[in-house]
C-alpha cells in the first residue's frame, strides 16, 4: 500500500496544507493533571455503579412489597 497523494485532488490538498502550522499535542503540557482526571473519572464511575445497585435494590424491595400487598388483598377478597 503506497503512502502519499495519488490523484490530482490529493496532490492539491497536500500542497495546500504542507505549510500549515498545527499544535503538536505531544509537546504540549496538559492543563489538567492526568492522574487527577483519571481519579475523577473513577469516582464518577463508582458513584454511577453504586446508584445502579441502589436502584436495583429499591426495585426489588418495592416489587416484594407490592406483591405482598396484592397477595393479602386477594386473600381478603376470598
């Protein structure tokens, strides 16, 4: 597989953007400490996981309460 411009449009694009200045992100220092960012992302993930687990427990508890109430109301009707 060849690398480079193969047709006329590609050659024009290469010529146009050959002298453009771009930011070299590898040479730049980040404004945010990567460790702190990863810690924050981990904290958010942990909170979301805990909220999901709490939601599942709440759903199961409400389901059990409603089932018990329905069962008692059917017994009383009979």
